[in-house]
C-alpha cells in the first residue's frame, strides 16, 4: 500500500533526504562522506573509475582522497524504486561544480543512480553511487 505515511512513502522520503545529505557531504570533506556510505560500498565516478573494497585504491581510500565539489544541483525529483522494505534505488540528473583556475567554476553534467540500505538503527546508507557524464 502506498500513500502518505506508508512504508513506501517513508522509504522514498528518507532515501531522497539521505541522497541530499550525501551530496552536501561531497561538497564538504571526506569524513562527512563516510557517514553516508556503507563499508562495502561501490563508487563509479564520471571518469570511468570504479572503486570498491576490492579495488586498488579501495573505495575507502578514494573517499579519503576525494576532492570535494564546490556545489551541486539535482534536476527535478529523483526517480525512486523500492528494492525491498529496507532498501531503495534512485536515479536522477545532477550538475556538480568544482573550482578551476581563478574564479572559474567547472561544471559536470551527469546521470546518477544510487542504492540505499536502511540499517538496524534506521539510518540510510549508500551502498552504490554511480555517476555517468552526459
């Protein structure tokens, strides 16, 4: 059953809110990012690099060396699908910016997808974050 107050509705709201918090963290510092990622997370970056616990460097090392974005903008409402009662997937378009030379902001347009899992304590953490340049 869906509708206001349903588990489906709460999962949609909570996973989208968690995604926003992850983007805010990616505009901050690596310590902030770890708060929203699972230990077994896979990260696929727009430069075609994939990071996981098994890669060299690992996803954890990649996060430690992550160059924060300056700003982000999610376009429209993310598409949502409930995987099960404790996990969900999102797909959306985003523009992110990083500082370039001088005061120039360098944009990257991307399609993103992410998979979120709800932990025993109710927190939502990302176990897959993928960005593809468009």
